[in-house]
């Protein structure tokens, strides 16, 4: 991300946007929120937003209007005249987001935008990002909160040690996981020894909802269900696709 | 909507520096206090009677001493006024102790609390020998016009090769104030610039800034913004100071003084241009305000040394040291203005000094810009100068 925004030198490769190499003029149309948040602590909220808007090429009048608009959208209108250092961390985070958005970027790059947010903050940010994506602004963000990523994102890329280890649409990744079929099954008051009778079945995980079984070598879920019925009363049986977290563990372990 | 041209980015950054500082209470208060001090310095001395003839009160315990004391008031060549007070020997000690008299003359002895002024001793010695000579001449039978001629030989006439400037002392005071103002202003704005760089670095806002504008534009914008502020502040303070001095009569404000004042303000611009890039680098190399002091030390030392040298220059504005330091870029902004104020710097020397400082400042800015660019995005610990230099070299070779 820092390479996209030109604050870190690339070792190799190229950054392109709409087929053209990215330069300063292109970057001015991007919005950026670094992982280490950065604002002028002593500058007032509205001044700060307007300043960054004008640095991105907006005229003074446009910058002022854009600052007011985003103050309202982010619920900061009452704090417009306050110095940033007097704001709570949550509100500072909102200002930081405002700085990334105030000039109406073509592309939004956010490094760990959800870290340090409370659930309400997460909802507000998710809403804003969803709205932008719906307007056609690509939003690229990094996160370790994979449930959130799974819920919000269309496509993901998993990077390990600077290399891309998996990428694609979330749906595709989940259905293309190494274990094509897993089932979670629970049988009342019995362990999982009965699974040994199903060829190709392998216990992946044991949880309160039962055991997670991976089916290898062409074994079908029906065989598992039959064996489970034979063992006792089945209280839970469901086909499960791998979550993003599991995909992530797999990809990183590989 | 497209990317900003460099010039526009520089303008925006400079404007932010200027307006933010002007809205800072601490900045406005310190400026108010400084202005007040300048006005006091300009107004107080004449009000307190400084600069006029010196006044002494001389006690005398006997007739001969009183005669000598009266003669002392008339000794030519000294700018003093002497008041004579007749005391009894018993009163003398008390009068010295409580400071009613500066010294007491009794029976050929001059007594005072502390070592008396040379001037006072000089006139008393002269008066004493005059009175004693008169007595001796009278005893030898000399009288009337002959006695007067013997006692008042024509004084030695003093002439100088160069014309004596009657305003010399006042110009010296003005030059001293100019040195003080330049020294303070250079240090203050160097520090403001460096700490502004650290502020951006420590708060990480620099990463957001540099995703939009070039490091060079940010640096130049900051330098120009604070430079304009420093220039404006110095200009206003100089104007107020000169006005106050003119109104109080401390200084005769004529074309010469105005020219020297304008040149002093101009020298701030030169000196600031020379030092600004260096101060910005000192800021870019450290991660926190706490470490700024040590990284600025070489620069503050240069300014401090120049400041001390300027005292020697004030004393001897035509000496070797004065000539040499006028052409060294780091000292010229502080040692040249007092020479100009004292009228001791020929025009060609002023021009050469300006050219030397300006050229070295212009040569320094790209170097400073390179170090700044290489260092400002590196967070964490302090950075070695060499690493900052190389970081940019790598970036440029790939771009």
C-alpha cells in the first residue's frame, strides 16, 4: 500500500492505475489512510480536512464545502472547530478517514482501517466503505479481522512474506478450498470413533457443535450421515464451506 | 481535478505554516513580549538620563579641598558635571557610606566607597595640580595676566584622519540591538522549522502529506512559510523599535539608520535561507522532539559562535576578524550587519558578502532537500546523515 502511494520505494514491479503507471498526479486522486495514523495534532478538524482537500487539488471554496460535507457524514460537525489532539481516539480515526475521503478519491487505500474501532465505529466505517463501493469507488483495505473481511469484501488477496499466496473472489476461494467438502456433525452422547468406519473421512476440528469432518478420496456426505445414524441420535449435520480464517491458515501454512 | 503543480503545493504548505503559527497563542504572546522589550530598550535610556553628561557629587572637608573640587568642575575635555558639598570631617564617612557623595576630598586624599571612576580621578588630579601650581606660582610672585597664562596653557588640539561621527555611540547601540535581534530571530525560526518537521514526522502526518505532494515541495513550502513569518515579525519589530527610539529621542532616525535597518532585516532573509535547509534536516533525522536539541547542536553552535564574534566586531568593526567573518556564509548574517550599522563596511564588501551567503545558501538547499527526503519518512530511531543521503540516491536511480 505504501508503494502504491509512493511513500515507499518498490524493489521490483510496477504500479499501474487504469493501464497507466502511477505518478504524483494520479496519486492526488487516490485517498489514503496509513496504518500509523497521522494528523496535525494542533490543527482544527475542519481546517485539517480543508487543507488536505486543497493539497489534492481542490480550490479553496471546493475544499471548504467538501470539508463540511464530510464533517456531517462522519458525525463530526460539532467538533469542527476543535483541535484534533482534544478528540477521542475514535473521533480522530473518523477525521483520518475524512482526510482520505474529502477530495472524492477515485481509489481508496486503507491500511488496517478497522483496528482500534469499537463495534459502533466498525459499523459506521463499514457503512461508509460499502456506500463508496456501491458508488463505484474501488476500496482496497488490509485487515486481520477476517470475519469482517468475509462480510464486506468481494475479493481478497492473502499476502505472506511479501508474496501473494491466494487471491480471488471470496466466494470462489471458499468453494475452491483444498477440502472441497466438509461436514460438521454431532451425535448425541457418543464420541467420534464411529467415523473410523467411513473411508476417506478425516477429523479436522472438534467443537461444541460437533466434529468437523473433511471428506477425501471421493467420500460422500451421505456415507458420514449413514454412519452417524448408526452410532446414535444425530443432533447436528451440516455441509460447511471453509471460512476465510481457515483459508488464511491454510494459505499461510503452505 | 488533477495533481497539484509543485508551485501550488509549495504555496499551500507555506500558507498553512503561516496561518497556523499566527493562530497560536504562545507565538502571539512571545511576539508581544519581545516587542514590549524592544520598545523599553528604545525608550528607557533617555528617560533614565543615560547618555547625558555624567554627574558626580564631591565632598570637601577643608577650604583647599573645596577649591580643588570647584576647579574639578571646570577641567576642560571631560563631559561631566560636578557638584561640591562642604562636609565636616565627622560627616564625611557617613556621606560616603550612604552614597550622598561619590567621593570625599580631604587634605590631599580622595576617599570613596568603591574604586572611583577613572574620569572622576582624572579631573580631581588635574584640578589638584592646577590649584597647587597656582599656589606655587603665586608664592613665586607671579600675578594677574601672567599667572592666568601660566595656569591656562592652550590645550592640545585633537584631530583625526577620518571624520569623527558624533552619532557613533548611538549607532553602536543600534548595531548591538541589530546583532541581538538577528541572533534571536535566526535561532528562533531555525528551531520553529526543525520542530515543525519533527511534529509532522512524529505525528506521522508526513506519510499522508507525501502520498500527495513531493518531499521537496513540502520542505520548500515550510521554509518559505516560516521565513515570511520571521521576516514579517522582524520587520514589524524593527519599525516599532525605530519609531519608539525616534519619538523618545534615543536615536536620530535618518536615512543612514533606515538603510542599515533595512539591510539588517535583509540579512535575516539571507541567514535564514542559509540555515533553514540545515535546520529542516536536523529535524528530519530524529523521530521525537526530545532528540531534536542534540541534532540541532552543530547549527546552534555555529550561530552562537557568530554571535560571540560579533561582539569583537562591534568593538573593532574594521579589524581582521570583522573582515574575515563577513565573508563566511554561516557568520556573515550576524557579523556583517553591525559593521553596516556602524558605517564601517564599504559597499563592495557588502555586495561580496551578500553574494557569498546567497550562493552558498542556494547551493545548500538541494543538498538539504536530498537529506530531508531520504530521512523524513523513516520512523523509529534517529537516522545517520549518510543513510539519509544514500536512501535518496537509491530512490533516484530507480525513478
